[in-house]
């Protein structure tokens, strides 16, 4: 069944397979090395943004290159880092405290934004991609 995809167009759902297809259209991936991250062996994959109709100018500027750290044992992504066109790190997302096949309380999925949060309309950026 499709699951919510944080990278999908607004209001849509993507399965992991759909998300992978989208990444392959946007980036050319290769395995660059193996490293240890928090005591676990990782494959490090690097993606270079493809220039073409499926890649927006914003992606080329802010996410010219991405690195994924993939756990060799369970194939889970444990770190995702993006780099701008000039090589600066723009985003780092670490996935920690992973439990596979555990029970998850539905209350964990309720989110109330803080009162100071600003609403941003990302529609135009999503449409450009």
C-alpha cells in the first residue's frame, strides 16, 4: 500500500518504489565508499543532480549533490546529507533510534505547530519540479 512520502508533491502519496524512481530521475547515484556510523557499517551512496526537464533550478542550486548512508545489515537509510552547487552542506538528516517491526502509538503522529510557526506556500516550487 502507498505510504505518505515526505518528498512527494503536496497532498500526494508515494510508495517507497515510487520515491526511488523519482530519485533516480533527479540524481545519478553511485556507491562511493563504506563507513561506520554510530557503530554500524554503512554503504555511502552519492547522487549528483541530473540536468534536465525533471530537475528544477532550485534543486540544482540547493541539492546539487546528496549522500545517503545505507545500513548494510537492514538496508535502512541512517543519514541523508544535501550539498549546494557551491559545495556547502545544506541539510543533514540523521535517523536514529531505529526499531524495526515494533509497535508505534498513533499519538506519535499528531502534530501541532508552535504558535510562532509561519505558513509557507510551497505550491509554486513543487509545480516547478
